[in-house]
């Protein structure tokens, strides 16, 4: 079995195990996000002439700790990297590949506080994640879900900066950002008009 297929099976098994304490959105993310990000990463890798194994793997693993714990857990980020490293080694990724996937693409995929991925694979993974947020139903689902517990003002305070970061920071390629302007405007409108 090819290592990407082997990794996909291991990721699927973790999400389908439905461990107690996992992230509230983990079922939705498994069905609507994780493998969509991976598909976007594959397309971007092909577009920019990069071997897609590393960006696709990072995409499948970027928030893998969701299978075990809530996002608010302060150990979430480190746990994601620990699980990712273990699965990559089990799937025969070389040490230098694991380093790119875990210590660049996964660690910096959120592009927070000026911490940006340095490798092309990390930039592709962050871009793929942002595209999945902006072009898919991520923000639509977030709005509907968060309305049950949070005020509109609280939701806006979370969503609007995230939308801006997705569009302005996480998309590392100007031409991709230009192609995404209508999606960005649509998603922003969800939170500016409600």
C-alpha cells in the first residue's frame, strides 16, 4: 500500500474511533474538512510543480489531536505534532520529510503572530487549509453551530479575524488569493449581515 493511502487509513481509523473527549467538531471536520484540505494541497502541489506527498500528509494531520481532545486544551498543538510524527514514521516517511511536515507545515499552518511556514510544502498546506475554509462550508457550519452558545458579537470576534488571516496571510500565492476574492467576500458577508 502506498504510504499516502496507508496514512489516510490511519487518520480515518483515528477519527472513526470516536474517543471520548475528542473535539466537538471532529465528526464534521472528518467528513467535510480534513480530506478536502488534502485534495486542495494535492492540486496546489501539482499546480506549483511540487511533490505532493508532504503537503498532502500535513493536510491530513494538521489538527489530528482533534481525535483525542478539545481544541481549547493547551496540549492540543503538541499532541497533534506527536501523533503526526508517530503516524508518519509508521508510514515510512524519512526523518527529513517528517521534519518538514511536523516542524514547518503543521506547526505553522495557522500563520499566527507572524509565524509562517518556510517550506513550499508548508505554504501549500496553509493555503490549502485557507481555501477549504473560504470555499467550503466551514464558516457556514461555524456560524450555525456557534449561534447555539455564543452571541453574534462573540462569533464575529472569532470569525472575522480568522477570515482575514485565511485570506491575507495563509494564502501564500498572490494568484490564488486573487482567484479567491469572491469566496472571501461571501464568507465575510455571513458575519457582517447577521
